[in-house]
């Protein structure tokens, strides 16, 4: 099959070449890398990747195709995909479509035969950069000028683009959990339902009166994309939930927003944590868990109030991976215990949260 040549162009002028994968076009965003060996369909449909161009460090992507089950949201939110070696003839008993067919069906621009190792090393050295992927014949010099105008992700509220616009209810049982949708993943909702909970999913900008109106036994603050400081409208409702002593659990973006609502600060990591192999230590038990992560920001130790304990730390860089209120049933983790994709070791956190629910 004849394929257009294309380019990955970074804001610092660095260029990587490849050939077309998926839809023909030009897209822009922040370029990041993910170290997962599997789970590319879940990654592509994870709302937390909104505004980002994803480079896969594992060289073989698409080997087992895609299916109609492993969706983590209603559509693909990833801006574009970059791989070393795409599989065009996959084989798996669950497969419905190849990666190529999936990308074409969902209008995703990509490149294959790219030096993804080179991109990863460059980002580890320079930090996350604005970038463009083009495979439609756009002139390289034009791309090198356009990439300078790509807006930084920190200037955008991506949560408003991925959150539900209207509340909806998923039946599951007597326990009532309000989920604040900052970009929630389907598997989080499935776990809550399977645990005997009726799940009420609310828009990210819902007021405390709207939240309380559903008489929740607990509140879950979901994962989501971008800079938590762009989601400042979520902080006051979270503070009110704390004051009302409603059990609350935060995941990723929800973790950062809970910390900010308590008075802490967040900062941007050099190149983020993205992959299914990040070691996290549970300080209380001393156990180390291999976790699934996808975030570019972290909670700062400085400013974390005295009424919160740090419960988990990242063994790669010692960043905060979990916090817990000393008095209220409020806790959060920076990683993804719903494990889609990733290891299932941390699902116990859902059980711990559900044990704290108001009855």
C-alpha cells in the first residue's frame, strides 16, 4: 500500500520522519510518551489524553487489533498517534478491527516507522513540548512555522471538552455514588456498578447544591486531562463536600483538585508519568504496587495542609502519589486503580472507599 511520508515536528525545531498511519491530515498538541506494552485502544479512548499526541515507546503496536469492548469513553480523545512498527495484519480471538481500521473509522492522524526511541530520549532531556504530526504532504517549512503557534496545554481547560454536559444515572444498587466527571473512564463506572452502587455522573462544573441534591453516600472525583489549575471552578464544591464530611475519593485529576481545594499547589512535571509500570509505595503498609499512570502534573509537598497525610509516593522521583485527610473520609491517588489499561493491584482502593460510605 502506498503511504504518504510525514513528519513529527517539535517546537524546538527537531523533526522526526515516518509514513502515514490512519487518517490523512495535520494535528497539533503536546507530545508525550507512554511506556505501556499493551492497552493502546484504552489509551486512545482515555479522555485524560485530550490535547496530546501520544508516542508509544513499545515498538510493536496493533498486534492484537481492536474491538468493541475496550473503549474507555465514547470516542477517541487523543490528538494523534506515533508508533515505531504498526501491525497491519493483527490476530486475536477478540479482534474486530485492525489498528489501521480503528484509526480510519475514528479520524485519527498517525505516523508509523518513526524513531520513537529518539523522540522519548529527546522529551526526557528537554521536557514535554508542543508538536505537530502531519502526513498529508504539508511542507516541512510550513509545519516548522505553525508549530510555534500551538497553544500550550497549560493555557487550556480540557476538562470542559471531555466532561458530560448533562447528568446521567447508571443503576447498580442501594449505595449512591456521585461521580464528578472531569474525564471519567468507563472502567471506573463499571467497577462502582459491579460493587453494588448506583452511579450518578455529573458535569465537572456542577454546584454543591446539585451534588447534594442527589443525596450521595459518597463522591468520586474522576481522572481528567490537562492542568488542574484550569479547573478552578471545581474547588469550592470539593471544599463543601469535605465540610459536609461526605466520603470522597479522588483519582488523578481528582487527586490534584482535592489537594488544591485543601490549600495545596500543583506543578508541571518535566515529561509526566504515563504507562502501566510505575512503582508506587504505600507508606502505611510498606508495600510497593505497580501502577497505571497518565498525568503531567503533580501535587507539591509544600503547602499540603497539616490535616492531610501523604500515603503513597512514586519510587522513580518521590512525587506524591496519594493523600488522606486525618479526620474526614477523604483520600486520593495520583495513579489509576481502575487499571484500564494496566495492572489490577490497586483495585483495593475502591473497596476501601466503599467501606467508608454513609449508610
